[in-house]
């Protein structure tokens, strides 16, 4: 991916976060894109609004996802034992 393409993608992510920020207190966007020419993945992110609020929301989401995955693993394990 050319540097110009990467800049365009980052600008799109930043512009989208700003547009959403007109309607919400905080916005944090994470996106990834396969680069195509090799096996790497490009990652882009941008946030608007209070950093600590965005950070806290991400931490909470990660904790909830971790808990969900543990519960799901236990369910699968119990089902496999049946």
C-alpha cells in the first residue's frame, strides 16, 4: 500500500471520528486492512473526546470480552464432556 493510500485511509478514519463526535461525547475507532502486497495488516485508529473516558470504555469492553470468552470456553468444554 502506498503512503498516499495510507494517508487517505487515516484521513477517512479521522474525519469519520470527527463526524460521529458531533453527536457523541466520545468516539474511538479502530480499523484494520490487509495490505495486499504481502501478509501484513495495516492498523488505523483515531479518537475524539475525553481520553480517559475513551480509555475506560475500551478497558471495560476488553474485560467484558475476556469474561465472555472464558464463559464460552467453559460451555464448550462442558458440552465436549457430555
